[in-house]
C-alpha cells in the first residue's frame, strides 16, 4: 500500500519531529511511504492544495494529514487503516481551554446540521459531520470526487463563504466530501496530543468538562 504523509509546516523544525520520524520509520517497514511538506507558503488552503497535487502525483492509496504541532503514537496510521474507512480522523482537541474536540457531530441530514461533538463515544469508531486535518487519513478516491476549481484556481481546499457559514478550508473540504456521498468518521481509540502548554489530550478535556472555570496555570 502506498501512503503519502502530508503536513503544512509552520516552521522549518516542526514540533512533531520525534513523533513524525518514528511514524515514518515504523510505517515504512510495511508500506510504500512518501512525505510531502511545504514551508513558508502563505495561506493554509493554498498550502494544502500544493501538497495535495504533489501527493496525488504519486498515485497513493491514502493521504495522511498531520499538523506540525501534534504528538502521536507511531502506530497511528495503522490504527486508522484498521477502521477500513475512506475518511477517518483520530481523537483531537484544541490546545486552549476548554480543550474542545476538533470534530463535529451530525445533528441531521443537512450539510450544515452539525455542532461540536462534546458527548462523543470513547474508544470507538463513529460517524461525524466534519473534522480538522490535524491527524486524518483520507483515501485518494475522496479527492477524486471532491476535486473542483474555483475562481482562484484552488482545486480541493478553499476557505470561502461558499457554504454561507464561512468555515475553514478543512471543514469546507468535509462538507464537499459529504455532498459527494462520502461519510466521515472519528476513531477515538486512536489518540493524539496537541503540543502547546501542557500537551493537550483527553484528560485535559475531561477535567475542564467538570471544572469549566479552572485556570490552566
């Protein structure tokens, strides 16, 4: 299986270096692994489009998107592959209080029927409405279905008000995928930590759920 690891880098020496190097080393023992980074390019949607174009040129089976401020186990991709889903993210949280999940809950069948998934099931694979790209595995066929070219020539990722709610490029991509019939999933048994402050994981979110007025420091 061919997998391209994709990451928009915010700096030349990313914070996830140890986690990422371990992932590449372990994953390469079982799969054909390539890496596509971009550093110093303005606009995250533009960066993602550049990386996507280069990644798809390798004709991979999957693209694994990871932000450069995440920590994760070197088995994260294998765990997401085990779900056998075309579009699946790991458990992820914002790195500022109240440390909310960065995936959305479906409230209905409409594209915009969603809310932050506060009460999500733990250690389980479940359908979601949208997610960030901090640790997300996407099959190539999703990009083939979603591909579009807008007035700025951006074929996959775009941060516009086309969807009226003015969402970010990652949620817009999710909305487009759902319009094309793709389901989006989260595997909360596959965990991450958001680097920053204390390194944010599930326990931080659980604490702030019962102590919403608490101070981090």
